[in-house]
């Protein structure tokens, strides 16, 4: 197997979130159900799909990938289902689609949240019947047996609520959901990831693998990596290309990492990396609790303990005020009762009295 293939089938890191992801991959590989992989762009969703396929009983058959966001609706229909000769200008011969090409194997549909309503209807029909009707054909051409693994960086729960994604298709795809944390949610893995990428690119460019100075590593582990693992990989290649003396110092780092400075949030406490990352998303990105925390909790990707941790941390900043916490978690003021009812229903309510001080602001329970 080539070094590139080895990289594609690597999930680097030993942090609690990535250990949990490996367990989910093992479970997904043992069954044949549909999987929905969620997470921000650049976290490695395709690597996870390849690992699931490689560990499954379909591993001896094709894994075919299609990026739903990169094609127009017409081109995506042809890519998935194929076409018959003469069905449109330039269709000089019959062509099979990726769903046929992956027969007995796996199709990885990246960015499925970008599909149009019409395409969503076609996908739903295929998932229900397994039947292929090529573009321009007047009948069902064949029936295939493929496993579908889909991925998205969109919040499909919000998309369903906003009528932008079909609810029935969401539940068809979301038989098993696997959420990949952002890199800022597993900062402890940065040294191992950086070492892996530096070694890979050093071999690729046939140069010595450089040593990273402690100060440079300190800057890199404080940076928030909005582009996630993909950004770290690109930074590692840039460092190798510009490496001069076999050592990487702070002055060698890309300017965006140097701008980070020492004031960024520290790594999450052991055992709460995912919950801490969720909290940081709430208070820094302006996203609502209902879109950031509620979906992974309801799909059991985070635990009651994780949810209590997020609430506890928020109450520390609001001196026990749930009304102010509602605002901090980017919910409208009238959601306070709904929020409290949700917490009590799932036994995640945190007593506010422990956070009250004589200087605390007026609060509402």
C-alpha cells in the first residue's frame, strides 16, 4: 500500500473524542446500515468513510465517492444514476452511474446537505427500492446492492425544520450517526497529527524531517484551526517546503498561526473535550444551543454528563442566571422556559444556587 493510501486510512490521535470515534467506526464496520457522518469541513469525514468500508464485509468491492456540492443537479443525476445514449447533447454512449459501479460495495456521498429537493426525492426512492433508472431511460434499468455512507457539514436538523431537507430522507440516511469533532475540540492530538504530516511531506519532497521547537509547538497548540485537520495538513506542507535548517521555529510559522498569540482558550479538561468544544462554539460563533448542542444530544453523540458540563460552565459565567444563560447560548429570551423544561425532562438541570454570590446579577430560574 502506498504512503498516500496509508494516509487516507489513518485516524491520528489518542484524545478522548478520537478514541470514541474509533469505537463508532468499529461498530459501523460490523453492520451494513446507512451512516451519516457529520462535522465541520476539513475534519476528515472521507477518511472515516474509507475506514468504515475497509473494515466491512464489502471491503473487497468498490468504494465510490461523489461530492454532491461540486455538481449541478443535472450532472449529479447523471453521475449517480448514469444515462442512456442520446438522452442529452453529448451523450454519445450509455454510461453507468456510480451507484451501479459500486454494486456490492459502498457509495460515499459527501456534502449530501447541498442536494436539491428534486435530487433528495430521487435519492429517497433509490434508498427505498435500490432501483436504477438512467437519465433518458423510460424504465428501470437494474437493481443494485450498495451501502450508502453520507456526510455533511450542514445542520440537517435545522435544514429539516426549515424545509430545506426532506425529513424522510434525513431519517433514511441517519440510521447511524457519527460526529467528528473539530480540531479545536481535540487539541491534544495536534503534536501527533503534525508529526504525521511533516513525516509524510518530508518523504514526498525528499528532505529531512524537521524538528519542531517547543515555542513553535506552543503556538500551534494554541491556535484554533478553523480549517481543522485540512488546515493543519496544509500548514505542515508549507513548513516542509520552506524548511531550511532542519528545525521549525516560531518565525517559520504561517502568519495566521502567529497572529493567534497566547490568549486563545486552553485545551479542554480531560474527559470533557467534546463538551468544552461545544461550549466554545456557542459563545464564539453565535450559533444557537438548539443547533449546536441539542442535535448531538438527541442522537446520543454526547451524554447527559456532557450536557450538564456545558450548562454548568455557562452558569459559572452568568452567576447562576438561566435567563442570562439563554442569551449566552444564543436563544431568544422566550426560550428560557423551553430550555429549562428540556433540561428537567432529560435530568440535566443544574441547580443555580451554587453559583450565586452577593455580587451576582438578578437572575431568573
